[in-house]
C-alpha cells in the first residue's frame, strides 16, 4: 500500500514537471518566433533605407555626412547580435534617419516628390509593424520571465536551465517619442 502511495506521488510530481516544462518550452518557442517577426520587419526597413537615402541625395547631395551616418548605422543594425545590441543599433539608426528627414524638410521639391512620399509612407508602415512586433515580443518575454520566476514553474525552470530573456527596449526618453515627420507644404 505504501509503495502505491509513493508511486502515485512520484507520478503526480512527474506530470506536474512535464506540464510546467512544456509551458516554459512553448513560451520560449513563442519568444523565438516573436523575435523572428521583429527580424523580418527590420530587414524590410533595412531594404528601404538605401532607396530613401538615394532619393534624398538626388535633391541634397551636399549632405554627404548625413547619408554616410545612415549607411553606417544601417550596417551596424544589420550586423547586431542579441537583443540588447540590436536595440542599441536600432536606436542609433532611428536617430540617423531623423537627420535625413530633417534634411528633407529643407527641400520642398523633395517633399513633393511622389517617390519620396511613397518611401516615407512605406517607412511609416514598417515602423508601425516593428513597434507592434516589439510589443508582442516583450509581452511573450514578460510571460516567459514570469513563468521562470513563479513557483512551481521556477523549480522546473531551475532544473532544466531556463533563463530570463531580454526585453527589446528603447534606451532613452527621447527615443521613446515618436518622431514627428511632416512633409506637407
């Protein structure tokens, strides 16, 4: 009789471990998928940037330093590894893009260009998708990190070496604000 009770307790503990392991593993997979979604949107952004720079260059070729900075920051963002490095590179790229838009404001004929308007609209659309992907990723990471720290799943997390994930965060208050982009006359 005592052996049956011991086996029953072992079976219940085993089932609990499996349930929480599966929960943690599925959250980890969701976090990986959410990061892949961010990566896809960032690649779309990277592909758009050279066209935007070339369009603005056609009107403001003397702004060479601005364009070189955007190109450098784009390369740094493309080559960034890990969440923290990617976030830092994206923040720097966003700042560099703001300088391109500042240059564009000085050229009414550029603002009136259909090509520039299409690029600007595409960039705004991509930025919205990146923001949505970041929010989703951070929500999944929050759920995962919570599961890693609450009992009893924290015991399973410790047993199977589940570690906290990093959030994809903006670095400063200035970078948290949406850039004002106004190309209207």
